[in-house]
């Protein structure tokens, strides 16, 4: 569909709306942070696969209380104008959601800035205690497709904003896409638009012509 009217805009978390990685801002002991970071090093050196890395990292949190270790959203280094931008999207008739492979308990605190929902990895958390049983969201397009099916939204009426390799599959499946401050060329090439900015309002401006109540 050419120039679709958007009903939903999804945002990647790490490196897109957050400067850095949300796992780095969990309220856990330094030693545990170091163990989580060690898995990233193994991944970057090709010694662990993508899915295995997430599985190991999230399992390290098993036994901890989700509410106690979730990040404080007011202390996160977020992209400029996040709250203002989300309000503009909503005023223009679009739902705004976070779409991430990170655990939902880590991303949900950011809903205070105006996100409607979080689509993310789900960790089984009986009585608020994290376990090593989880449903990883390694294919973000499938996560978005399932959400859209539940809410009666066509994928072609969605836009996705991201900056990393796992966003490219989403770029290809939605109506419009924005690579925001992407450092890898194949990510930039996969998106409808490329934006280099420290303000999320610049993303709003490129998508504004496709919003129903602009």
C-alpha cells in the first residue's frame, strides 16, 4: 500500500529510545552486571548465538523480584523529546508501543512516558519472582504481527523505528520504517527513512504526513 495511514508506531528500545542497553540499568549487584556483560562479549566474538545469549542473560536473573530490579525510568538516559513525541503521535491518531527482545518487566517502567503497550520477551514470574522459563522475542516481526492481530491492525498500517540488525525484519514487514541513528549500512538500507538526530521529534516529522489526524 502506497502512503499508508498509520495506526501504530513501534519503537525499539536499546540504542533507539534509550542511550545504551536496558539491562545495564537493572538494579542488580555489580557482579551480576558483569556476568550479563560477559555474555555480550561472547556473542560479539561469535562464541554464543543471538538466542542463546538472551537465554543465558535472562536466566541469570532467576530468583530475583522483578519489581525490585526493574530500572527506574526517571534515571534512564533517554532520547530527547520522548514524551512530547509520543503525545504528538497519539494526538495524531496512532498507538505507540515498545517492541524489544528485552524482558517485558525491564521495559514496562517506560510506559510512564506515554507508551500504550510493550511487546517483549516474557519471563514466567510467579508471585513476582523471575524464573528461567521464558518466551523469547527473537523475531520482533512475529511479536508485532501477533499484537496487531489481537488489536485488529494491519501490518501495512504500522511503522517501526529501530537501529539494529534485528529491526530489519520488522522494517520489511511494516508499511513504513525509520532507521534512527543506525551505525550499520544494511540497517539503514532496509528502512524507508534514515534519521540522524538526538531528538525523537525528527522521527515524528518524517512520519507526520502518514498520520490520520495530522
